[in-house]
C-alpha cells in the first residue's frame, strides 16, 4: 500500500499535514502561522495567477486579494475535503479566472495574446518547484495533443469550455469529455491519491 | 473508473478547472454533485491534480507583496469556523474540542486493516456488478468513503513515520514529576513532533492528561488535545505546526480539558 512506497508520497503527506496544521492556526488568528503559509504558497499562487492573467501588475493585485482571503476565511478550510494547498490554489484560480472573464478584460487579453507569446515556466523559483514542473511536463506529454490543448487552455488560459471549443473549432460535448479523460490520465500519471 | 452515468457527470473535469461558462451552470452542476458521490470524489482528485499544475508554474512573487499582505492582515476580521467542520477536523488531528477523541496508532492501524479488507471485498463484488447495475452506485459510494477513511488513516501514519525518520529527527525522553516517562521525537524541518508516554500513574476519577504547546514569550499557549492512555501508556500522537521556541508540556486537568493550563506541567520538553 501507499504507506510502504518510497520517499516521495511520505514527504508529500508530511508537507500536507504541515500546511493543514498551519491553516487551522491561521483560523485562530496566529500571524506567525500565516507568514509560514505565505512562505509555502505565495510562489505557486503568484505563478498561477500570472499564468492566467498575464499582466504582472494585475497579477500582484489578484495575488494580494487571494492571500488576504486565505487569512479571512481560513476557518472554512476542511482537511477532509482536500489539501490546504488545493484549498488555497482553488481560490487563486477562481479569482484569476474572474479577472480575465469580464468582457473588457478578455478583449484586452486577446489583444495582448496576439503580441506576446505565452510566458514559459522555465524560471521555476526553487529546485523543488522545477522537479515538480518536470514531472508535470512529462505527464502532460503523456496526454493526447487534443487533451493537452483543452486542459492547458482551460486551466492556464482561464478560458471557459465554450471558449475552448470555439478556439479549437470543436463540439462542446467533445471538449467536456477530453478535459475529463485528460484529467483522469494526468491524475493517475501524477499519482494523486484523492 | 466510473462510467459517466449522464451528461452532467462528464462535467467533473470542466467544473474542477473553473471552466463552466455561467454561474447558473455551476449551480446546476453543484446540485447534481450533492447527489453524486462519484462526482464529488472525482472533482477532489481533479482539483488536487490542478494543484500540481499550479505548483509547476511557481514564480517568485514581487518583492513588495509579502509586506503589503502582512500590513493589511491586521485590519481584516476573520470569519468564525463552522462547528461541524471543526468536529471533522478534530477527527483528523485530535484537539481539545473533542475530549478524549485522540486517534491512537492502534486505532489507525485497525481502521486501515478493516478498510483494506473492505476494499478487497469490493474488488470481488465488482466482478459481479455487470448484472447488477443499480448496485454500482452504492458500491462506489462505499468505496470512495472507504478510500477517504483509508487515506486519512494512512496520512496520519505516514506523517508519524515521516517525523520519526526525518533527517533532522531528534529524540528526547524526560521523566515526569509524577512518575512515568514522555518521549518526544521532533523534526524542526517538518514543524512537527510525535509524542509517546509510558508508565504514567493511573488517573484519578475526573482527571485527564492534556497536551500543550507553550509558545516562546509573545506566542500563545495552545491546547493540542487530550492524551488517551491505556495502563499508563499512549500511542504516538502527532502534533503539527510547531513554531520556533515552542515547548511541549502535559498537565493534569479536569475531565474535558481546559482552554489554558490551570496547574504546573508534569513535564516540559523543548519542541523546536
């Protein structure tokens, strides 16, 4: 079983437990715990938001909103329903998507997209993050091109599945299935155990 | 893997990536998810998967962000916790609120064994399911429930082991002032300690052993729940989120425990 597997899952569990414990302390108003949460998750939060929103100034603004939201609502985090990192990054992704989905923002972003290539994630902040990035890259490569394209546009691009369908000229029902099938493959490739 | 039973189930992936188009669509899917255990657990797995995609694009935040966030925090009022959620959280990491509910190693192991058995049975059952489609939904619910319990138990065990085998793990044993010994294995890197006790004297009626993290001056004294003992010994108890300067202590308190210690600890051990 999982408990007897080598190093990686165990460390993962430890890290998850560490963050879970910290968040319940944040919920009790402990600032030192919040600083530790910041130090663990601000990098992924900012990186994800920057990937979706593209504009660094706006991304910083959204990141700040997200981190303050984490402080404010830490009591709502429930470790039975997912890891602390996922709770925080779900908030981050939603906020980023809200920012780019408004019509004006979307139009402006389309404009920018025409000019600037998608920022590449080759400047990973830490060695650990670059190992994670490598693993994710390998797993993304194990998807079909159609699956990879749909997931990347939806998650990193912040596009709705209707927009994804329009961009790829593909029927909506196909997009739904592709995203689900791709995520199943991705989940199994990464060994996610929820 | 579960075959999608209807069109809504296929939306698990789209929903998990926040890629539905309208708030109405989100509400419709969430109503469906409330009745669909398979969807709920699939969405959780997809969200954890998405987290890995996010971590893969980690970037150094702008230098001013940390200070800006910390400056704002002081003025923001926090929402109170939901009682039911706190109770569930307490089930994972025992706390004062659930007096005596400490999840010992023995309990975790037997839970894991029971659940492994359950999973084996489910494996057999699934072969017969071709003929009995209506049972499938039920079985999946049990399976995903069993999986969640198993994962919780495994996570607890793995966390305990990972502290004990951490590269920087150190072990301290101290006699208590009333007899018996308490051992703490601590890992500064993990901010966690594992506590075990043996040879503690029998408790007088109405008394409990309560665990504390006593912060360095300026930090708080935090209850870490009650210590379940059997003939004076306890299973390993994991305490997370240890901050620098914390001291671990045990006091004898009235049944149910107290919010702050009322007496001098019977033992105090540096926890960081």
